[in-house]
């Protein structure tokens, strides 16, 4: 028996594969390796291929006696999705249809899906509950909302059983510095701050210090990647125990500002992080953080790591080069 992890060689996927294996769950990863890396799998079985290859998905499910899928594989750049949307509709939405058809053909019915807080767009109210309106503001977010709908419909038509996990901002690296996020092509704040602190790339931009927030900079909900990994294990167990289909937020329930991230990094680094104050980006909301009580109630999961663990684990990971 095994869990098929699509996109398992990527950032969140590799931490999840590691956590599942530690918990005694066998995994097999399906990844194109267009991002992510074989090394991040730490020896877990890997099939190099795409979720769009339905026959391959069925074959892998049969060969490895797969009982559930954790579905990370997707394109995830908001900016790219607005410049070149085609691959986002194809890979994310159509790819998910192929994946589900392939797994159902092998009799696999349980899926844990990587959704995103981006489906909410700019929230009217914080903390954001799962009942908030779904209002994607870019193509990437729209594909995540559509993937959720596709999965939900397969529940109705084909008995698919699912948990859609809406992540807020994943950040940090493994506590032992063995795996972490590749900073070469990321647009995420924490790796950009680390790069500004640890290389001569120049200052990191702070987009807006005139928001209606305590220090004027944007506030988001940063969740440690190892906490996210733990939530996937909890979601798999929940489905195994016949839990109802479920959509849950995964966040800490706390907002952290850009300037607080810079201050925590400066404390750990022992020096100021080069940064420059720039204007707000179009459409950036002031404050986004999760109401995560539903995840606690249904999955028995809460985030256990805070900002210090996020920044210190990321710092240690990037510093080793
Ligand atoms: N990083 C975040 O803060 C965040 C927040 C919300 C949601 N998510 C979602 O979580 C998932 C994982 O994010 P990540 O940060 O680990 O991204 P990542 O880019 O590091 O990992 C994605 C992996 O999927 C693989 N992949 C892409 N298309 C594939 C395909 N067709 N078939 C097989 N493999 C394919 C890539 O090679 C990569 O290894 C994504 O679906 C993303 O949208 C991430």
C-alpha cells in the first residue's frame, strides 16, 4: 500500500513525502522534475512523468498498490499565469482531470489537494473563514478554484473522496536543514529576504508601507512547511477514517508584516537586511490571515511553529549554500 504524491519533488511535496515516510506511510512520487529535484526526495521512489499521462497514473497506482493521492503538481506563479495563461489551464485544470481519471481507473478514490488562499482574492473580512466568497483575481487562483470544483464534481459523479487544503503562505525549511525551498526562481517573500541578507543581489523590495496595518506594511499568514506536511498526514488519516469531503484553511491564524519578517531576519542574521521601500503593487490587500479553527476541529491539526522557527530554519538552509 502506498500514497501517490504528485509534484512530490517540489518544495511542499518533498517535506510531505519525508513526513509520510517518517510516519511509516510508503510513498511513490510522480513528478516531471520541471521544478523540484530528485535529491529532495531523500531516496523515496520517483516516477518521472506527468499527471497528464492518464495511462501512466493508472499503471503507477496499480504497480505500487496506491490507496490515496496527494496532489501538489501544478504551475504556481501568479505573474506568469497572467502573461502566459495557457499552460496554467492545461497543466493545472486539465492535468487534474487526467490525474483523477487515471486514479479512478485503478480504483483509487481518496485525494488530498493543494489548494490556495488565493481563491479568496482580496478578503472583505479577516480572519478568512472557509465560507468567505471565492473571488480569484488572477489566472493561477482561478485554476485552483476550478480544480476544487472539478474534484468536488468527481465526488458527486464518481465517488471521489477528497480534502482540499487551502494553504496560506508556505515558508521555512526543514528544521535539520536537509531540504528547503529553491530561491532561484521564487517570488515568495521569505526566500527573497534571505537572498538579500546572504548574497550581494541587492535590496529586497517592501511593496507599500502605507497600508492600514500596525506598521504600514502588508500582513500575511506564514505557515511553516513542516506544519503543512503534518496537515497532509492528518488529511490522509481523516479520509481513511471515512471523514466527509472537506475544504479547510491551513494557516496559523496570525498575521505577520513584511517589516516584522525583516526585523526577525536581522535579529537572526545579526545585521540589517538590505531593503528598499517601494510603492504598493496593484491589487495587493493590506491584511490576509486565516481562521484555521475548522482544520483543528476536523483534522485535529494546528500549526505548532511560529515566525522564529520559519525564519531560523530558512536562514540555516540558505546559509549552507
Ligand atoms: N508555496 C506556497 O506558498 C503555496 C501556497 C498555496 C498553494 N500552493 C500549491 O501547493 C503546490 C505545491 O507548491 P510548491 O511551492 O511545493 O511548488 P513547487 O513548484 O516547488 O512544486 C510543484 C512540483 O510539481 C511538479 N509538476 C508540475 N507540473 C507537473 C505535472 N504536470 N506532472 C507532474 N509533476 C508536475 C514540479 O516539477 C514541481 O516539482 C502547488 O499546487 C501550489 O499551487 C503553494
